[in-house]
C-alpha cells in the first residue's frame, strides 16, 4: 500500500526516507515546475532560516541562500566558528535558542547523530545539508536530473562507484522510494553498512533492488554511473590509505565505454584525477552541472512544501 501524502509542514528532513513515495513525487514535480518557470510563489515571505555549517560548502550554501530568497524568505549563515555546536554550547541549548529567532534550520554537521539530536531538540523544522551518513538534498536534485535524462525512474539502473557513505546511503533510500535499481560498487571495508540497506528494505516501495559488490560488474545496461570523492570532508588524514583502497575504482573512459548509454554523475566537488578523470567529467555524457543546478529547484520545492501556507 502506498502511504498517503502527509503535509511536510513542521517536519524535519534528515534522511530522504523521511519522505514517502508520494511526498517525494510532489517535491520532484514542484521542482520541475519551478525550473520551468511555471510556479513563482513566495511562500517563505516573512520567514527566516538559520544555516549552520560545521564543514565547507559551495553548492548547499549558495543554492539554499538563493532559493530561500527567491521564495521570499531570508537567512543567517553561521560557520563552524560561530555557534560551535557541542563546544561553546550544547546542541540542545543552541537549538532551543535558535527556535526563538528563526522558522527553521538547515544544518551541515559532521555527525549524523548530532543532526538527529539537533532535530530532536529543535521545535522548528531541521533540514540535513549533509552529514557523514546522508545527503538527502543532493539526492533530491540527482533524482530530478535522472528523470530529465531518462524519464520514469522505476526500472532505470543507477551504478554508484565509490565510498559507501553519505551519497550512497541517500541513493539506497532513493532506490527504495522510486524503484530505481541500484548497484553500489565499493572496495571491501568501504561498502555501505548493512543496516542502511536493511532500513531501506523496510521502506514502503518494496520494489527496489540494491546490489553491493566490490567488482565492476553489471555496467552495460546502466542509465548513469555516479561517483563521489574517495576522501570526504574531514577524512583528510586517511587520504593515502583511501587512495590505495580506491585506486581500482576510478571512473575513467574505459569504465564509461562499458556503459555506452550511461550519463556520468557526481555530486561535486570532484577530486579530478582520483575518482574521475577530466575526460569523463568534462565529456559529453557528464551531467554534473545539471545536478548542481537542480539543487536550487529541488530545495525550493522542498522548502515550499515544508514552510509554505
Ligand atoms: N554537493 C554538495 O553538497 O556541494 P557542497 O559541499 O559544495 O555544498
Ligand atoms: N562525500 C562527500 C560529499 C560532498 C558533497 C563528503 O562528505 O565530503
């Protein structure tokens, strides 16, 4: 049974699977309408959001700031040195203070557990702008992009090559919500945790297939090959060991040649020469800037659903 659409108002958006299939459909449809110029309301008029960043950001910060402004709202962006969550004051104290000033919070935090704690302590909606475990706003934009490229997501085949962390987790949830078949190719020791796959299996679609492997396999029918950095923000001390572990997992022209119909996807920023070659990311099948552009529309749709009248 497909769960009904429940209003997103007052709810948090911590993981993609916080949405049910219909809610996700609504967000993606509204995102396309906004992109097409067919919807230009200002549901955030008079609303103010705080943005908390414990890690650097380009796309997330700018696309949220621009999107909120276009919807009529305003923002205060706070960097690592401002609030100093858990250092200068506890997460719970910071949340209870922000509640008194703002209508919602977009946060990029190192730890997913801290994100959950922030959302729990905050009376206002919290949107996850990336943690170590998930990046749902990115994957909203990725799904928009895949639909632009290939149409109906159900039955398409996405191959993700790389670390089984935040992007992979959100793609696994996307697969469960949309029926997109997903193959995750990661070296042993860097594969997505079994609990993530188990949780996705319990999501309401029941139609997805997720295959996790350490071999480059199953590429020929791929709709898209997606990769992400080998060393995520905060993992820099592990860079050398990660380079060694992931060396075989570069998406280069030879890999793309094995997937003749696939587009190339990357959440960016890219570490060119590591997980992807210039030839591929700058090549004719790359849709990475389309993905980045869609962050704006996907998030505007999400915000309109969460904060609009
Ligand atoms: N893809 C993404 O979230 O980019 P930023 O880290 O620049 O925000
Ligand atoms: N896995 C990357 C994603 C960046 C958008 C990181 O966490 O740094």
